[in-house]
C-alpha cells in the first residue's frame, strides 16, 4: 500500500509536469525501476501510465490548440501516430542502451534551443534575409523523427518538440504548449497500444495503475493551472524543467 501511494504521487507529479512544461517521464521511469520493473519494461510502462494524463491535459487545453505553421492539425497528428508506431516497434525489437546514452546530449541540445530558440530564429532570419519558416513538408518530417524518438524512449519528447517549433517556425513555447500536449497524447497513444499487446507491461498491473491514476489528476490539474499562468511563467517552467532534466540525466550517467 505504501508503494502504491508513493507511485500515485509520482503519477500526479509526472502528469502535472507534462501538462505544464514536459518532463514527466524522468519522474516515472526511475520510480518504476525502483518498484522492480526492468529498465525497458519501465520505459514502456511509463508511456502506458502517462497516456491518460496526457489525454486529460489535451482535453483541458482543447480550446487553446494552435496550428503549427502551415501544417494542418490532422496531418501533424497522423504523422505523430505513425512515427510513434515506428519508434515503439524499434524499442520492442532492438536493445535501447545505445540510444539511452544519447539522451542527455539530446536534452542539452533541446535546452539550448529552448533558451535561445527565438534569438537563433531571428539571427537566421537576418542571415538569409527573410523569416525562418519551415514548409509543411519539413515540419512533418521533423515531427515524424520526434514521434519515433517519443515512441522509442519518450523522455523529453515534448521539450524537443517545442524546441523544433521554436527554431523552425518562431513559435512561442507558451503558445505552442497546448498543441504539444495533443501531439504528446498521440505519440503515447500509439506506443501504449503496442506495448500493451507486445511487451510484458501487463504483467505489472499494480505499479502501472498507480502511476496512471495519479497522472490523470495531475495532467488535468496541471493543464488548468497552466492556462491561467502568464506566458512568461510557462516559458520559465518549461526552461527550468529542461535544465533540471538535462543535469539529472548527465548525473545518472
């Protein structure tokens, strides 16, 4: 019962983090490993457990979703679903150790881009003599790669997504946060179905259920809170989460 309560609290924190700025996987993954799940299983179980929380956040944000550049929302979501399926398939078929080694460096890159993305975008615009504005095709290619990463590992996929949109389209992270949540739900959704069918996640129902229930409440409450925050506060939380996650991942080695 003590373990269930602790994992429930972990789920609340992870759901709220994902809703406000991203980083829920960093909270759930070590907690599930500590609960006795193998690392790869814990990674898959984290995705399954965080899916309902992401859906709850997406519902709370439904009126604030914006279009990403000239790319239609339908095309963007379909690409996220497809890329996630590819990434989840790779996780089930291949060892994940080599990819996990690259995660801190990906996070460091994403943090730098988030911190200086709009400035980088302005510098690029000045250098090429026009605003940086990726085509719909380029956005979809980038989204596919990010979704594959999200299906394979999931850690900080939301932060990387905001970084990509910030540099490629000049999209403000606070304004793009609701759209990020919708795409996160799509990525988690496809991967979760594959993990439930083809992995050993269903053999660990108690820890998964505990995190899942907590993430629903945390995801909905976090989204409601974020909608009332000033844009600069949301940007600060996103950047603080990114920096914290990067440092912690490097410390984990």
